[in-house]
C-alpha cells in the first residue's frame, strides 16, 4: 500500500461520517432540520449515541456538514450542466437557472436547509460555508460579466441611485469575483439573482397554489426570460433550450 493512501482506520472513519451524513439527510426529509438529533441518527446507524459524538461533536456540526455538502452538490450540478451548454452567456444563464431548479426539486429538504426557514438556534459558520455557498452566485456573476465584456448587455445608464455605501459593497464584490461590470450592472445582477432563487422557492415550497399554473416549468422559463430581459439580453423565443423538469 502506498504511504499516501489512507489506512483501514481512516477509511472506516470516512465511511462512518458518510453514513452519519446520509442518515442526517434522510432525517431532514422526514423530520425537518429543526428536529435533527444525533441521538436519532445514532439509533438509525445502529450504535449508541456516544459513539456518534466521536465523529460529529454536535447537532450544529452535523448541520454544517450537511450545509457544506448541499452547497457543493448544487454547485456540482450547475457545473455539470454547463459542461455541454452553448457558449453564449444568455444560454449559459438559462442552463444555470434550470440546473438550480432541477436540483432543488430533486432535493427539496436539502435545498430547504440552504435556502428555506432558518433552523432555530443554529448559525452556519462563515469560515466553513462561505466558499461553497457562493459557488452558484459566482457562476452567475461570471456569466453576466462575460456578457458585459462581450457587449451583449444593454443595461440603462439611468436607474435608481446607488449610494456610496452600496457602491463600496459593489466594489468589494467586484474585487472578490474579478468582475469588470460597473455598479449599474451589478445592481441588476443582484435583482436577477434574488429573483431566480425566489422563483425556485415558489416551486419547491409550493407557494403558487396547487392549481394556479398548469405548467410550472413554463412559468419558470418565463421568469428566467424576464431576468434576462432585465439584464439587457435579447431573449429568443419560443423555447430555445429543452425543458427537462416538469
């Protein structure tokens, strides 16, 4: 065995932690994040509760592990969808949006942990969750910035005033993500980002009402069209990218 390969003890530990997280995700789906309990996880794992604490020190640590894994799973889903996406930024924005929705509908409880009601008494530690948590927004900002640099956006120079305080925040965002876009584009990107996740939330948490729309996928696409229009893209219609979630 190579010296850089994990030994049996490390492999067993990694498998146990993976099992704990798997059971934790199952409990998210059946009981909700607020009811997550290491004692219940230990019971389903078939060990005494004290054994679980050797691997995960608290409920909050388990929640953090699930949050980090969730952000990364969502980021991976987006990255995979973009591998074969068209090169033009408008299409890549649409593919990203649909990938977020598809993952959320496939993993509603996991998505809810990331973007739903906060868990009482739990605050996700930024040191662990910030990097995976910005993966999708970094992708969206990169797509929008690419469109701006290619001259594919027509965001109006006029619009709501941006105060010096918010302009300073935009400057930080611009530096963090290596953006070229000016404040007015970042402001519109912020609206598009929050609108996208609002639309996904309405789908995942059934906020439209059961019988309001016959085709939720079409409604989502219309919402994304509006986001692209807001950003200044020319949006081709009818549907230019096949819908894959109904």
